[in-house]
C-alpha cells in the first residue's frame, strides 16, 4: 500500500481574503455596472467555501476582511468598491448641490472664444464690470480672468466682436 499524502488547504489570511473580495466586487461592477449581489460577508462565503473547507474560522476571517476593507454601502445596502465613507459623503453633497443649482453639462465645443487682451491695474475691475453688465449678459456665457486679459465664451462670436470693438473704438 502506498502512502498517500492528504493535504488540507489552510484558510486564507485576512489580506488574501481582502484581495479576493475586492476582485469579486470589481468583476461584479465591470460585468453588471454595479454591485447587485454582495451586501454582507456571508454573501462571499460560497466563493470561499468552494476553495477552502467550511469552518467557523473561515467565516470569521472573511468577516474580518470585510470589516477591514471598510466599504461603504449604497442606498440599497450593497457594498461600494473603491470608495471610502468620506468619498461617498462628498459625492452625496456634490449631487445635492448639483441638483439644487440645476446643473447640466454644456459641451465647450458649442461655444466660441474671444480673448480680450487687457493689461494694467484696471483689468480686474474691467472683469468685474463685464460680469455685472446687462449689455454683455446675453452675449457672454462665461469669462475667465487670465494673466494678460479676459477669455470670453459666447454663442455668437461675431456679435460679441462688434460690441467690444464699438466700445474700444469710441
């Protein structure tokens, strides 16, 4: 009779469990776009039990790993990978303010730019006056105060050029 070696697989370390849990969640997010299966440590157990013998110590190790990862949960209670509680809080605050401010994306390729070259100590005051001007309100989408002048974004470059030139050449 030959001696057969029976090797039992040892439980993974907490760090190994963390890596596996992250990998599982990243795969879930890449395949489905969001985590729709994992809410607690017990949801990962079927995977770990397919690789290691089921035991209380394996369960505890997976629970420790989940706790050490400190993953926040979404509104439905599912883990969010690669975000901290702080980031989740910031995202919620940003979303709230974007809604409150009626934000919408406006692609820059829809706008034309003009550079109003202006030097000297009056440039900042000119920027302020242009910002508050009723005449420019419907012609300028936004402005950037730069080191050598003011960058103007507009829907109608030609009309804005005529207005600015009429004021420069008075």
